[in-house]
C-alpha cells in the first residue's frame, strides 16, 4: 500500500513537473510571438516611412520638372518676342 502511495506521488510529481515545463514552453512561445509581432510592426512602420520619403522625393522631382518646363516656355516666348521685335524694327528701318 505504501509502495503504491509512493508510486502515485511520484507520478503526480512527474505530471506536475511536465505541466510546469509545458507552461514555461508556452510562456516562451508567447514571448517569441510578441517579439515577432513587434518586429513586424516596427518593420512596417519603417517601410511606411521610406515609402512616404520616396513619394515626397517623387513629388519634389515632378515639381522641378514642371518648373523647368515653365522656364523653358518662358524663354521660348521671350526669344520669340525678341525675334518679332527685331523683325518689326528691321521693317521699320526699311521703310
């Protein structure tokens, strides 16, 4: 009887130890999951920041292209106006 009781206590102790180990594994697993989630969250935030920076640079570049086009148009208009002015001046001189 005593032997059975000791055997029962030993089994109970082993089961409790296994449950404790399982609980520790679960805790470690939960920590790893939480860490992975945080790393993904941080990586996503960094990605969004980089995408925002790229979008801003693209907008700035587009604005520079537009401004350059406006300057070119203004220079062409000025050149055409000067040519017309010289032509009119030559015509006036001929008369």
